[in-house]
């Protein structure tokens, strides 16, 4: 647990609403019963190193799972949780695309679509070949690649330099870069992907020139990072 600085921990919700909660409750119930049996044996004068308790001795022993079984349950629960999260995200994206479709007929000019949605996006992750943004007004995350267009997610710059963890520089003009850190934001244009009705493109917009920094600062940041 990162916040508590604990290498191992468990938790459960209240009221119980997940199978994982039941597993944790059962383990804790057995652990408390074992603790009570050990304490009673010590009070009765049994040396601690001679105390032996088997699952059959525990009132709730039938609820005990083998370590490998607990691992399998944990893996399965995590997989289902991730699947539910992804399903929720895709559902949000689907309904947003349907919303964009509903606007197409309202914004056709001579048969051409001219409508573009404008949103605010926040940088959430910087990787070696891509970066990730979050659009809070839509509730969606999008991954944009450094090669300016892979998977149809676009930014209008020409180059990206990753200076260090969580910091990057986007080149918008020759010798001029935008310094971007985690939780910094942009204005973005959002529109349906050409030829498709169930996916949309996120296009970053350049900042004002006053927000750009020179190439010298980018090079200095690269030296500091190394």
C-alpha cells in the first residue's frame, strides 16, 4: 500500500458487495479463531512451540482456502474489476460518439461536416513513445503517440523530447517548445474519426507563443535529467 507504506495489506468494503470481500472476511474470521485458540492453549500452560492447529480444529476451517486458491480468486477478481472498468470507459466513449453523430446533421455545410467539439485535456502520463491525456468533460482517456498521428490521435507539433519522468517538451515551431508536466493541460479539438461513427480523434492545439520556451532550455533540461 503506497500511502500507508505497507508491503502487504488487505481491505474490504462495507456493506459487503464483492466476492473479494467475502474471501477477506472468511480469512479474517479463521485468523481470529486461530488467535483465540492459541491464546487459550497458552493460558492452559501449553508451550507456544508445541501448539498445533489444523483446519479441522478451527470452527470455520471449512472456509479456509489454499494459498494457490486465494491467488486464483484474487487474479480472477482483479480481471473482472479491470473488465468492468474498461466496459464503463468504452460505454462512455460510445455514447459520446453517438452524441457527436447527432450533431453531424446539424453542422453540415454543402454536404461537408464542419463541427468540432472543443475540450480541455490534462496530461496524466508520459511514456517513451506516447503520452496520455484525460478529458474530464467527457470522462475519457486518450493515448497520443510521438509520431504525430499513429492510431489517429493527433497533435500538431513536429517533435517531442522527454526530459525526465513526467516532463516533456513539444515542438510547435522551429526552435520553440511547450514545456508540459503531469496535470498540465491543453485545449483540444475532438471530432469523429473520418470514415467511422464509433471512434473520435483528439487533436491538441498549440498554446500562445508567450508560453513557448527556446531550444536552449530544452537542451539544458535534458542535460540535468542525465
